[in-house]
C-alpha cells in the first residue's frame, strides 16, 4: 500500500491512524486525512501522527489504494456525493459506518466498487479492538489480506457475513460503552461504601482485567466462573440476588438487542432515503 485516505477525522479515524502509524504499516505522510470543516482537528492529527491533510479531493484520492469512510452515518450521502467521481473499482473502500450497507455505498457512488464494511470499537486506540469485516465480491484476495493486516494493527480481526454486522455493532461495536456504564456504577458505589476514588479505580480496573483474562485463558464458561466466586450464603450471592431482583441480566440482553435493532433501522432508513431520491 502506497497511500491511504481517511475521510472523517473523529475518534474512530484517529484510533485507526494511530494503530497504522505505530505499527509502521505506513508512514504518517502516506496517510491523507480530511473532514467536513474542522481545520484545527486536521492540524492536531498532522502534529501528532505526521499525516497529510487536505480539502482537495483530487489530492486526497488520486492514486490511493485504500479509502476509509469514517464520518457519521448521517453524513455518508454528502461525503460520497462530493468524492464519487474520484472513486474507481481498483481502490478498496473500507466503511466503518454503523448500519450502512455495502449496497447503499454503491448506490451513493453510482457504481460498483470493491467495498469492505468493518465494525471495530474504540479500544482500537490502544490496539485492542474487536473488529468484524465483511467484503463484497469485488474485493480481491490481495485487498482482503491488506484490510485484514490493517485492522490487525488495532486488535483482533474476524470476517463475518454482512448481515451479521448489525449484531456485531450491538454486541462489540457499542460493547465498550456497556462496560464503562458498569464501571460508572462501581465507582459511584465505591465512594458511597467508603473507598477513595483512586483506590477504587485501581481495584475496579484490575478486577475487569483479571475477569477478562480468566474468560480468555480458561475453558470455563462465564456461569461457572461466576459460581466459583459465589460462596453459599456469602457476599456475592447477596449482591447477585439484588441484580436478579432488578432483572439486570435481562436488561443487558434487551440493551444488546435494541442496539442491534438500531443498527438495522439506521441502515433501513438510509436505504429508504436512497430509494426515494434515486428512484
Ligand atoms: N465511536 C465508536 O465507538 C465507533 C464508531 N463507529 C463508526 O465510525 C464512524 C465515525 O464515528 P466517530 O469517529 O465516533 O465520529 P466523530 O463524530 O468523532 O467524527 C466524524 C467525522 O466525520 C467528519 N465528516 C462529517 N461529514 C463529512 C463529510 N461530508 N466529508 C468528510 N468528513 C466528514 C467530521 O468532520 P467535522 O468535524 O469537520 O464535522 C468528523 O471528523 C461512525 O459512522 C460510527 O458509526 C464504528 C465503530 C465504533
Ligand atoms: O453508537 C454508535 O452508533 C457507534 C457505532 C458503534 C459504536 N458507536
């Protein structure tokens, strides 16, 4: 890969750029970044990673092997409209947009393209993303290898069917937020039960790291690991009883289902808009 273009310069774009630069897949200079209008943000990315920045589509997309679409889903139509004349079938387009189908991007670009839809998460910032990828039939085997290598610089990478990406979005794309939500509750309670904030933070983070490692390094199921913590008549049993009374596990199941449904709805509303506007 000689040149990469990143359209959109938010948190997901930065997570990918930092992984690529730190792993020396490309030098900062070989990465061209643009956004809608926030010049200060482009300047910041340039200073931090040495990336090239521009608002000139020809300069950004000319001779580019790979283009990452990293704007919000609501902005994809205007972004693709602006750059579609520079897109060719030889370029690999990688979209990280939640809910936006490969077909919608082709409809917006008004041509058949090599497209990979990706769903990473923000842990990409520290090389720990869980990323799922789905490619269309125009993606060559060398492009498949390239996109896999690219996302491996920011964590674990796996291929799925495109129709599974809404579920991936609801589970692991949004997943870090569910864990942070739990940590917020743990921190609030820690202060109330008499622990200093800093000490509580250390204990919580190590508890999460330890539990994650146990899940990854033992063959035991989560339920078994939970039972091993839960002594009969003990503290965990007393605590979990409260969670069960409040239906917390069911609430998490509903949360993931709703996030998945929202990803689907976002895709469907774009498809409906495209059907109306393009006839
Ligand atoms: N955040 C997350 O946890 C995850 C996000 N995603 C997906 O990643 C995408 C980006 O999310 P995130 O980084 O959080 O978003 P941000 O809001 O942080 O960034 C969006 C960026 O898109 C730019 N942009 C908007 N319109 C255009 C345009 N027409 N042309 C060029 N650039 C444009 C914005 O520029 P400006 O600032 O100038 O307006 C901004 O730089 C979303 O589609 C989301 O679904 C996927 C997985 C996880
Ligand atoms: O909330 C969102 O829509 C994006 C997609 C996955 C995580 N954040």
